[in-house]
């Protein structure tokens, strides 16, 4: 529980930040909301890559932490930081080189006002990628040792700087959509360097030596450890990338229904994250707990905690979604959109949150137990196939051959959740993940 409650608060802070961003951008009009939401689909793709790499490092660290190999824990932490910085810089440089063409290539014909806002927001987003990558990696290292309080407090700092910066840049400096992206860079940079400093100080936690990165300036690349990190990070990264690319393709379905549909989809997506945030927190807890118990070779304990945390995930998601559903009207009204956009947002939001209470947990929290057991290739394969065949395929089918309209995407999404849940439940119950964990060791 000492691990879970800070993760819960951290997820609330993350979702609150996204909510505040979209509400402030909404004051600039539906074209601004639509432009930011299009670029955010790309940002989610890139951030997913950073998160996947961080997950790979966190799993390897948690294994060594569970086996009490402190030297390898710290060496793994250093290699993770080297990797995140290097990969993020490469992405930023290539992104800046092909910035304008990539937006047209991905989203095709879009209203000019929407595309203008998208280009501005994308430029500043690219500059923030290295800071976001470093922040993700450092936060994952603290969670790997069971210290989620540090990442929670850092998220609080990010929120204060980011939301405060948004207010100043949008309403006082009148920077438009750039006023959302610039504070992101500043807040993530401050948080990343603070976490780096704390990792360097390496104060003991819960009676155990903390993860330390002392000596990181004397750059030493350990190919074996990086390969171990990437063995988990690459499948997870491919999974996240294919998932986000699929979401971008699905977003193209939304764009054909006009600016109102794009704005409604962005607003509903922001609200929907509140309904799954306790599940996201418990998914992170599963990653740490299962990783440490398997590192200590306590397999049955890993099973027990996975089952317990999954039950808690279901209970928490139900508890948070009931009031969200009851107060759907005032929540949707916060975005100050047209009546047509608000009605569509409400339909999307309610459908998502009702279904999340039933099938979100096995679809997104349970696979973290498999990843912690080095069974990342299976989760990658299932997620990719389900995303591309079920969600993308059905979204285009529904949009073309039914009268669902913009809701086509949301109906296809729930079917995708159902399919992947079935595969993950069977995989964990049968216990094939044990083979992958032992083979990796």
C-alpha cells in the first residue's frame, strides 16, 4: 500500500495536467483544440517509446533489486539514462528535419486553421522530448525500488510549473497553442534534473541501499545490460508504437467527420482518462511488485500479488467511475464547446467509462505482470494484432458501412479491449510466462 497510494496520487496529477491543458486550449477555440489533439496523438506515440524504454530498465532493476544485487541495480540505472538521452535526441533531430511534411503525411487534408495550430504545437513539442524521456527514465528507476513517493512529489512539481506556465503563456502573454508546449519543456526539465540529483545522492530507502548513478559522468556503455533492457523495452516499445500509430490511423476516421468530432473526441479522451487512472496506478504497482518477487524467485508470491492488485484495480475503477457518470453533464460543460460537440462528447465519455468498469483492467493492468516476467514479446504480439486488426479494421468498417459516425472509433476500441483481455487472462492463468522468465535468467 505504501507503493500504491503515491502512484494513485501521481496518476491523478498526470490526468489533471492533461485536463488542465485541454481546458485552457479550449479557450482558444475548437481549431486550437483540434490541432493540439492531433499533435498529442504523435506525442503519445513518442512518449510511449520513452515509457517503454523506462519500463525495460525498471523491470531489469527490479529483478536485481529483488535478488539484492546492488551493484547491478546501479549499473543498469546508468545504462538506462544513457539510452534514454541518446534515443530522444535522435528523435528530436529527425522530427525537426521533417516537421512540416510529417503532419501532412500523417493526417492528410485537414482544415487550414487546425493545421496551423498543429504545426506550432508540434515544433515546441519536439524540443521537449529529451526532457520528457529523461524524466520518464528517472521516475521509473525510483518506482523500481518501490519508492513511488519521489515520482509523486515530482509530478506535483510538474503540475505546478506546467499549469502555472500555461496560464501565464496563454492568458497573459497570449502565445496561443505555443503557450501549452513551452511550459511542458520547462516543467519536465526541472523535474528531470531534480530526479537526476536525487539519484546521484542515493539516500537509502526502506532500510535498503538506494539506486545510485554516481560515476555517470564517466561514460561507460555496457552492451550486455543495454541488450537486457532492450529485450523488454523494444517489444514494449513496438507494442506502444503500433498502438499509438493505430490510434493515429483511427483518428483519421474522426477527422473525416469534421472539427466538431475532432474536438469532441479530444475532450472525451481527456475525461476518459480519469476513469482509468486508478487502474494505471495499480498497473505500475504490478510491474514493480511482480518484478521484485520474481527477482527473489518467489513465483507463487508473484501470482498472489497479481491477483490481489487486479481485484483492487476493478474495485477502484468502479468507485471512481460511478460519480464520473453521474456528473457527466457538468464535466463535459467545462470545455465550453458547441452544444453539438458537447452532446457527442457525453456519448463517447459515458460509453467508455461504463465499459472500463468491465474490461479495462485485464486489458491494460494484467499485461504488466507478463512484462515483469520478461514475457514482453507475447504482450507485444497480442496488442499489435488486436489493435491493427480489431480496432483499426473495425473503426474503418463501422465508419464506412454503418451510421455510427464518430462513435465508430469508440465501439471498435471496446471490442479491441475485449479481445486482448481474453488472451492476457489465458496466458497468465496457464502460466506460460514462467518459461520466459526462467529462460531470460
